[in-house]
C-alpha cells in the first residue's frame, strides 16, 4: 500500500490558477491509476485520473475538461492537478487517490475503485 500526501491548496480569487500536488510513497509502478477527487459536503466527485503504466492516458469529466489538467512526474513520484480559471463552484476539499485494480473507462473516476487516499487539501475560490 502507498501513502499519499496532497499539497497546494489555497484561497484564491475567481479566474486564478492552482497546481495541486500528490506525493506518492511506495512503488507507483504497482498502481493502475491515480485520480483527483473533490468533496463538497458528502458528495465526492472525480475530476481527473491518469493511468500509471507506460501509456499515461488521462480522463476528465466534461465539466472540468477545458480547465483541469492532470500529469505525473515519475522521477519525483508525484501526480499534479493543474486548475485554471477557477470558479467559486470549484471550492472543495481535493483528495488524491490511487487504485491497484484495473478499471474501465467509466470506472476511473469512481471513488469506490480506489484503495488509498490522502488527507485532502482545501481549495477556496472567492472574491
């Protein structure tokens, strides 16, 4: 099992950009995917996922596809979520999660498919 630590959350104004980082301890090569989720109240929504194998396919829901980018740094064992043109409705706690089991395209943004979770980092967007 891996341990995940998120960082980069902040309070920003609408239109700003942020980059969240997820540092993975352990062996990322054992992972199938890493994803970012955000939680507002009790609802947890997948906003980006990236496969950890040789073909780093990326997945983002339509709601954030033009503003969010996910990428990984295999040397530093980090996965980043770049967010642009932030909106008030992006305010949430953002979690990094990893999964070891193969997932379908529909499953990569489902929280129940992920085994390990970080503690979360708060992103607040307000004017």
